[in-house]
């Protein structure tokens, strides 16, 4: 292996890291890798080191910085490099988080449970009605997060096919395809937020209009950028995590049996799924705005920095039998939702959706199984985000 191995790499199994990651992890916890464009970047692969650097004051999210790491062509676009929250540092980032945190708090999300349970029951009814084989991607994994975030934001669900397709292209498309899709979403949200400003409704966007736009705290363009990030992030990663989590359980029948024996183990099982699968290989792309000393390495101002959730979550220095899927694990710690000030805003909602969906699915269809070998499932992913295109199941 070269001194700076390539990263990210494509998966061949939906829930296992690429084979080449093992050697990268063994060279860690901090080393250099080569990006797709030939540039080098530091990468942090250790669990403790990931948490340490993600709270370091000299780590910046400013994507317009010339040293910022571009890990795929689709992240070159102007929209991708100026996203609200994700591409911001304090104090602006902290202000936006303060505006949004109450709407994604654990208390607020818990209020959504009855509605999400009702929605999930309807989707599982449709799965049963369809009969085996049924595709869990089109019947559950894609529409559930879409419907939930539509209702939360106040986005018309009648438009879900448009933004499901567009958000998928933003996250997984080629450079030009991703930029075009991102612009189409911005155009859509421009019109939607204009309507909200003229006549705010009860959703989150309408609430932000009343609480922030009408008070002068936030402008129209800022609201559009926030809506774009929430729409894409809430749909794409939750959809993929649900599909990959179901596959992982079905491929580990001993663990599924433990879960079916006591469904109250589901929250712990979800944490293990989040640790083991790591839907996104990277939990952070950053640039150093000042020197950083970590694990015996000197990261200089202007250096690119990546944090690998996939490898940090399987750090043998922290996790016993790190490559084993174990829903009874006593150390299911993970950085799948990041750490520090940029920790995922929607993590409470994502956990709730995963829990409600898996509980309904596996209790109503306890004999659920894959209708084709996992090796034949079509995977779309360029090494940063994993998506399964079809998930046919029988029962």
C-alpha cells in the first residue's frame, strides 16, 4: 500500500467497509490519504482522536477555503460549498443552531411518535398487501423519511418524488448531475419559502418565518439554504440507514432472533446498527485554520482533514471485537452523528424513525428474509454515502 492510500473507497457489501479500509485503520489513528483528485489529506481513524479533533478550535468547516478537502466531484459546486450549518463556523453556525435546536429536541421529537407510528403502520399495511416479494426501498425506506420531513418542514408531500430524486442526485450523482439537481432544489425552495413568507403555515418553515424572518433575524436566502440542508439530510441518510439496518439484521439471524425474543432491545440494536454500518464513511470534512497537534502528528494551518466514522466506529482500542455485529454490546459508542458543535441536528428524529419502522416491520413480519442474496443487491455509492436501490424481501 502507498504511503497515502486512496480514500474514500467503494463498498462491495452494503454494511461492511471496503477491504482496503482495514489497512488504513491499522496505520491510524492519524495518517494521510490521497483523494480522488490526487490531493492529500489527513484522516483521523481513531475513536478517541475523532472526538478530540472534532472539538478542536482550529478545525474549520469553511468549504470555500482553498485547502478544504473535496472528496468527490459533486462537492465542487457553489451550492455544496456554501450550505447553511454544514459549511459554517461559529458564530453564524451557533446562531442557526440556536434557532433550530428546539424544533429537533428530544422532547419535540417524542411528540411526533404517534404520528410516525400511524404513518409506518400504513406503509407496513401496503407491504403486506403487496405480498412477497416486496421492495422495502420503494415501500418503506424512501417514503417514510420523506413524508416525515415534509410534514415537519411544511413541504407538500405531493412533491416528494421530485425532491427524492433530486436529493439522491445531490448526494450520489456525478459533479454536473449533482450541481444541476442542487440548483433545481434551490429553485423549488425559493418559490416555497416565498409562499411561506407571504402566508406562513404551521410547519417548521412557517415557524421560522414568524420567529426569525419577520423579526429580521434571518433573510429569505438564509431560509432557503437551511431548508435545503434539512430536506436533503433528513431524507437521504435516514432512508439509507433504515435499508442498511434491515439488511444487517437479516444477514445476522442470531442477532435478529435476540431482538425478536425481546423487542425492548431495539434501541440498543439501533445504536449497534449505527456503529456497525456507518451509512456515511466520513463524519467530517474540514480544514485546519490553525496548527493542530494530535496523536503525535502536526497538522498545519491550511491542511485538509477528514474524520472517518466507519473506521472510528470499529476502533479496536475502544470496541471489543469491533468487527462483530452484537446488539447486546456494552460499548456501542459511535460517531455516526458526528461530535461537537456540528453533531447531527436531526439525530433524535432519525433514531425515532428507525425504531418505529423496525419495530413495526419485524413484529408484524417476524419471518422476514431477503428475497435474493445480499451480494446481488444493487448498491449505489461513490465511497461516501451508501444507498441500496432495491431490497426485495419475503416472509
